[in-house]
C-alpha cells in the first residue's frame, strides 16, 4: 500500500506575469508531485528583505507519495524550468517563481539543503496568512501552535492585500471555469478530432456539427452555383437550432462544453459560395440569429496549409468531398481570417497545426493542450 503525506507549499512570484507564473507552477506540481487538494486565495505583498516589485503569494496543499528529498528536488527543477536560477549567499532578489515546502506532514527534518518545517515561516505574514486560509488548525510539529495562532503572534507588519481571482488546482478545473470552448478550422483541419479528444479527457459536453445530415451537401459539391443558396440556408437553420439547444442545456454531469464549430462559420461559407444579392439576403437573416446565440470564452482556430487540408480530406475518404479544390479552401481560410480580425483578441487563439499530428502523436496533442492552457491562464483576471 502506497502511503501518502500531506505537503504544504508556499508559492510566490514578482517578475513577469505573476499570476501566470503561479498558475503554471500549480499545474506542474499537480502533474509531478501529487494531487493538489487545496489552494489559498492570492495575496499581494511588498518584497521581503529587499527593494523590488510586489509579490503575489499563495499556499497550496497536495497529497504525495514522494519523499521530502524528492519533493524539494522536483520543486527546484520546476523553478529552473520556469527560468529561476537560485544563488547561494547573495541575499534576496526578484524571481519568476519561488517554491518552498512549509510542512511535510508532521516531519521535522534538518539536512544541509532541506529544513522542514520552513525555518522562517513564523516571521512571514505572506506565508502564514494563506497557510491559515487552507490549514487553520494544522499544528507546527515543534512549536505546538496551529496556523491561526502563529499568524496572530507574527510580528511582520508588512502590507498584505487579498487579490481578485483564483488559482485552479488542475487543467480540468481551468477548462471548467471557461464554461464553453469552440474549436474551429477549415474543412479537414481536425477540429472534430481535437474537440472529441478534449471532451473525453476533461469530461466536457461535446457539441458536434451534423454536417453529414445535410441533404444538399453532395449536390453542392457537384453543382455549386445551383445548390449554394439552399445549402447555406439549410446549414444556417440546422446550426442555429442545434447550437441554441445544445449550448442552452448544460449537462450537470459535465464540467464544461466544447464544440467543433461556431455558428458564425455559416456567414463565412456563405460569403464564399453565394452571389452578392443572395449573400445580402442571407446576412440579414443571419444577423438576427447570431446575436441570440452563446459565444465561447475561447475561440480556437486550427490553421492548416491548403496542401495539408487536401491531404487530410483525401485521407478521410468522404466521397462527396473529393472534388473540393484548393482555391475554395483558400477562400474559406481568408473568410475565417477576416472574421477573426473583428473578433475580440482576448477570446481568440490561432494555432498553426500544419506540422502536427495530434490524433496519433501524444506530444503534439499535449502541445495543443498546453497552448490552450497558456492562453486561458493569460486571460485570468
């Protein structure tokens, strides 16, 4: 039977995007050390022991099967991977990330490179206050006082301000906070595959476009001029009804929603396929519908080169798609780019996946997840 210990870790940052740094560190600890179970609020405080920018500080609790020595080694490796270089005997200085073990269970450890409990924790309000938030009754194993008493007796009179927002314990929790993510892209870009994988891995409600059910689609690829308008109107009606129904009915057993399309794609495709008068009529109808539908917190656009798109389309073997020409795909891509120029920058993420195989290569899939994760963290208040 694997025995796990409760570890309390103080985290801080006063360089760069401080909240981003803290959140990335939390995720990496959750992956490498053990499951994060509690996180305190975030506090802003002046630098301690030297003059510099203010710090953001927090405290977390995790359950680990790692030894204390392994934990400190992994934390130092994590700091280094995030850009921090520890120096010995040169005093305090600014840092991208600072990770310190406060408690490792009730262990008392005195080693050359590891002292637990942390020897200076009782002097630092920016450590004790977030610790007291998540472990008010945890007793210091040698002082025999809990976190609340240590905080009350602390002589640190420095400013400590609780900030807005929060840190998330895992990538799943972060994605859940977004509520709704859209994965978009040209024909054959892989949007359905990515949305499906994310839904399976992070317990999301999956909303897929029912393009295969459109009766006009095969005819359109044979005679675009004749079938363009009924095709686009059919798509619009179906997308609007499905999209409205699916996004307005949240599944209580799912963490968030993810779709492989946004209803705005109707206007993008219509602009490419319809004649001017048809398009003007179509847009009037579309505008009434679009203002009523739910918008995603993050709109992810998967970009692929036209050559790669044609390869993907050929590979998946849908007979009615085999006649699609490169010019048509390029026009669609330009339509998406024009749309994204008008879309809020804080909500859009364009990822070039031309050289990635995220369906068969785990490292490529993980790269996409981390890219989406980084974008989401950067948007946190």
